[in-house]
C-alpha cells in the first residue's frame, strides 16, 4: 500500500518502514564540505551574484536508530554561491545543542530514535532537539536556520553553526519557520507558538534597521499546528486550521510527527486578523474548516484584506507530500481568501486552474498586489513540474522535468533591483536519480518551459529540502 492510499484509507505508513519506497531523494547526506567548484552546464547569468541557502532534513536516523518521520531529520544547509558566471557549493550539517549533545553521548537522545521511556521522559520534561531543518532567514546580515517550534539557530557564511538565539530575549516561545518580509514597511514578520498550560501565538516584528520586538501575543483555544501565515502592508493574518495537538500523545510520545495531530473539522478554521499598527484591535472568528500548509501572497484591498494559500479540504496533504516520490505529492488549489473589513466571513476565489505547492513570488512585491506566481506540481505520469502562473494574463508556462528528476521549491531572484516584477531567475535544487546527484537548476523566470539556462552539479546528492533564501552579493532586502 502506498502512503497516499494509506492516507485515503485513514491509515499512515511510517516512511522509515516503507523500505525501498523511501527514495534516495530523502536518504542521509553522504558528504559534508565547504565551498568547492561545481561542474557547470550552460551559462550562469552574469547578473546572478549572491548565495542560495537551503535547509532540509539530512539524516533519517541517528546512530543507526531510524526516525519515524522525515520531519524529524537533522538539518543540513546546502549553499550555492554564484558570481562572475561561476558556481561553488557547500553542504554541512547544523550542529545545534541537541545534536552536539548526542555526538558527545555517542547515542540518540531525542525524537523517535530513542526508546519509548526516553521519549516519554522527553515529552514530560519538554526536551526536544532543534534541528533547523525547515527554512533559512537572513536578518541584519546574519543567517538563521529555522524549524517549526524552536528558536533560530545562527550559522555563518561558511555554514558553521554558531548557536541558538532568542534575539536578546525577545523570543519567549518558538520562532516559526516562515518569516515574511513586507518591503514597504522594511520589516520582516513572523509568528511563534508557545505550548503549555495555555497555548498562545506571538507575532514578532524584525525591522530591517532596528531591534526585534514582540507585537502581541494571543491566546489560542487549543494547541494546534500553525506552519505559516501572511503579512500584508497593514495586517498579519493567521488561518488556524483545526489540526489539533493530541496532548496525551505528545506527552507520551505515541507515534510520529503526524500522529501527534488530529484533524477536527467541526471546530472550523479560525481567522485571526491583526492590524500591525494597532495589534490590540485584533479580529477573530471561525469559518468552515479548510487547510493550508503554505501561503503565497497577500494584499490590501479597498474593503478587505486578502491572503493567498494553496488550499486543501483537510490535512491529509501532510501525510503524502514527503518521503515517497513514487506517489505524487498533493498540491493545493491556489485560492485567495478575502476577508472583508468589519465582517465575520471570508470569500474564497480560485486564482488559477493548476494546483501548486511551494508557491513563490517576486519578494519585492511581498505583502502587496502581485502578478507572477511560481510553484511546483506533479502531472498524471508522476513527472515533477516547475510552473509559472501569470495571474494577469491567466496563462501558465511549465517545465516538465525528465523522468527521475525531482525539483524542490524554486526561489525567484530579480534580474536587477530595478527589473520589472517577475523578470529574473528561478533557482531550484534538483535531484537526479540516475546519477544519485543533485544540481542547482537556473531558469529564466519568464521562459520556464525552455528548461534550465544553466545547471551547477554537486558530485553527491542533497537530501530533499524544504525552504531557503537568496542573499544577494549587493545586499538583500532584509540585510
Ligand atoms: Fe513550509
């Protein structure tokens, strides 16, 4: 039974128990190294000058003891430095406190790689390992690896781990893995959940030229999973789907990551709209349940705030969009959730016919109206695709990867700071199963179907990652 079939039948397979069905795509990293030249095919555009940093789970086991879910995997940073038409790549594990502690002990101490009594003790004592395996953020010229429910782990440009930070005590709970910049406010926003006797969510403001601060902290009715949110020019919007943490399972460590949460549609999705300049005027209401993993945009309208998500009917996308490339991952309906001011209702508008995941835009437009959307999906023959949707023209431009090639989230880099929206390049790390290697594929964002204009090849594979960031040599927006 495949993971997707199992999910449809309401059962789950542990990736670690899937045997050969777990692709090499997700297998352990084989080599750590600093920057070294990558073999080039095609021409790296001269104007691409900077570094792509990506993170992802890079170990499926610890000291031979398998993890129950790829989300638990220890993070590694993959970096590709581009400039003067050349490419250099580096790849290193993050060495956060928990990882180092395990190295010293010579055995696993956390997650499902340890015995059940140890898992229970960890659950009761709130002990967990910060893996930094989900996203990378640059702020004030420093780099941070992020994960769902922990503090940022700082690392340097040579990918050496510096250590966890709370930004001077500002982060009291967690700092989520999806910070969102709003260029017009020259500020990056993020949320952070705090579980405990009462669950709350904090909203953090990280000005590009100032100190971090907590804008507000709001109580939640129930501990939930809240992976992403959106910030617009005036609002922070959270759509709290009813994916609830089963507390006794969390404390007793019953099952893996996905077993800890239960889809509870009768509770509905809670809509939380926080005015950035007056956070005390928060608006909250419930609507029919739906689910999103990621947001891809947001904007202010004359009578509403609108956020764009890749929408699902329920949380089963979490069961099948990782670990098993033999089974197509789920992709969501690109949907604008419009929240009219002064009402307790939402309007859903499908933005394009194609379904997507890992939707990305030109970040110069983040939090405001945008036209060009980039994402990935999989066709009926299980071939991975990179998709550009022009929302103004209603057109799609698609590159279908050859059989045995699997792309990851593509990040957009403008051709120049002044280039029109959407004119630039898409950078995606692609795994090629025939050679068991990975490469950076560079696409012209306005000519996706032409295929990569350049490829920069590692001589090993990069375990499939989730998210990352581009840091321009001339300074990024958040620098
Ligand atoms: Fe994510």
